[in-house]
């Protein structure tokens, strides 16, 4: 069981290798595409599509709450699995169904994902521009290769101070501390969307350049 795109570091699981292992050992592979739906893949189906492993993945889950801008989530799998979940998943049976307005919003968003692929191309280009700019300034962006770009600072106090300073510039970049990340790996979590402009990215880079001069702690 794995995320396809990891939520804090913005890096990818080795899906092809995992699918091969699952096949070799007759195991099922479940992938959470929460951060990849609508962003990766030719049709926006996620990293499983992008890396050509859809057939080797038995269960795919995702959320409607990120790129799709609604709420709720989905499980995709075999008819037998879905039938079993519909009948046995307590959280499904005993919770009120999501309001239809949310379902309608998600359906509309799927139309946008399918009809407007240039949005994900542009988002990924902007993220690459942001990563390059950060790296030029000497920040550690880890293994990020997506629209989630960490600035790994390590120290919790420094991370929260930076986050607050960015907020003073009108930039919402949450500081992430344990247990969301391992101790010593505190980070600023930059999450770009299609709606961010090149100017927004530059504003963030300028604000971070000022922070670079701040003494630690
Ligand atoms: C990997 C992953 N899966 C699932 C979720 C849950 O999505 P939701 O908030 O829509 O329940 C999140 C995040 O919030 C996530 O990061």
C-alpha cells in the first residue's frame, strides 16, 4: 500500500517496481493517488497512468478534495471489490452520502481535467521553475519532482518562524513538523496550483531570498 505522490516531500513511489513485486508474490497493490489525480497522466488519471502501471494496480483510491476542488473520495477496483465495499465498509454504509452539489462539482472538475490538459502541463512547468529557483538560492528541495515542493529546513522553530514570515508577505506556506515528517526533517510545504501565476512564484522566491539572510533559530 503506498501513495503514488508523497504528500510532504513531493516525490514518487517506485510504482513499476512495486507492481512487479506484487505480481511476483501474488499480492495486491493499493495506491493512493490523492495528490496526483488531475495532475499526472495523459488523461489526468494520476501517476499510475503516467508510469503505465494501471494494469498492475489492484486498488486505486483518491480524493475529490485536491485538484478536483470538491470533497469526498473514491475507490477504483474490480467489480467484486467494489461490491464488497458497498456492502461491508462501515464508513460507507453508516455515513450520510456526500451532498449532490459536491458530486456535481467533482463531475464538472473531471470535465476540466479531461478537456483542459494544458493546465497540468503549465502547473508542472511552474513547479519546475520554482524548484530551479529554490535550488539556485541554495534551498534543499529534497527529491521533489512535482507540484508539491518542500523546503527542508530541519529545525522546527526555524521552520515555523519562516512560515510566519512568509505569511506576513501574504504567502501561505505551512510549516510541517513531526509527526507529519520525521524528527529533524521539518519543512516548508509549498503546494502550487494551476491558479498560481509566474508572478506568484517569483514573489515567493523573492520572499525566501530575504529569509535566507536570517540567522538560524
Ligand atoms: C495521501 C492522502 N490521501 C488521502 C488524503 C485525504 O483526503 P481528504 O482530505 O479529501 O479526505 C490526503 C489528504 O489530505 C492525503 O494526503
